[in-house]
């Protein structure tokens, strides 16, 4: 796992990059996750490291939603975790913040 600083129009922002390995040993980087809006709209968003005014992970961020879904407390708890990746619309592997196992294909 690593942090990547990405230059954006409003200034640099930090994104979490998860170094993952498939069951056949292929290594790849994951920096996004499927998420659902309050209206149920599904989309892929980045694992941005967004902090609140007290320096805690913003509970509305995709990263916080991912940790909550996986029942983890901190990003460090992702180390060594075995979970399922899902393809995004471009067929890149991403994680998810909700149960996609029943998703129709």
C-alpha cells in the first residue's frame, strides 16, 4: 500500500494505492472502488485520502465507505486482507463499498 500525490486543479490531493496480487501471482495497483450514491446510482470513485477538520478520515469518502464495508478500522488493516476485486467499466480491477456479488452481468 502506498500514498500517491495527484496534482489537481484546486491543488494536490493524496490517493491510496493498494498493491494487490491475484491468485495466480499477478501484481496490480488498485486506487478506486465501486460506490453507490444515496439514490442508488453506481459509479467508480478514487480512494482519496480525505480528512475532516479533526484529522480523521472523512466518513463520506470512498475510502471510509470501503473500510466500513470490509469492517476495518484503518487503511493499515487492508494489509494482508483477502477480498474480491471487480472490473470497472474499462475492465480495470477495483474494490467495492457494497455487496456486488448479486450484480447482474
